[in-house]
C-alpha cells in the first residue's frame, strides 16, 4: 500500500499513545490525506485521534475527515506526517481511546463527529 515513490525514514520522539488499553484494539492501514493536516512547527501533521471515515472495502481510497455530516468509522491511531503529501497511516476501527491523551482540538473534532448520524459505535471514548 505504498503510495509514494521511494521510502523515507525519519527518527522522531516517542509516538503519542491514545489508547486506554493497547490489547483491546483493532486497526487497519489507511491513506491519510494531506488536507487533514495541521501545521506543527515546520511540518504538516494529522494528529492522533483525528476522526476519519475510511472505505473498509477498498483501503486504497484515501480517508476523509469526519464531522457532523460525515460519520466517522475510525480515528487516526498515531500522528502522521503529511508534509510531502498523502501518507500511510493506521486507522483504529475498534478500541478504547483515552480522551485525556488527545489534543484539545482533536477532542473537539471527535465530539463533533460523534453527532453525525451513523457514527461508529465500535470506538469507545473515555476520560481516564
């Protein structure tokens, strides 16, 4: 599912862990679009916990941002660097997310996405 020519490696700090229980989760690979990124320092990042809608029948189709009109069926599991365009990421489709571990803007986006008709009930959001 490599969607870029060539492979690059960047060493960063430890990834943000948003899961309340790392053993009780299911996730799939996905394509994270650059349009969902926010500027952090000199990079464009899609933050962990960002609500998305993925096509589970065709994971080659890029995810779209979920909001009050587009029901979410996943969240981005780890920060994804989309500075150079769409990038591979991991979509959590079942699990328990600790809202205390996501940024406040992401928590607001999650609250908004949960109001959409048809939003997934497979992801449980808790404050632990």
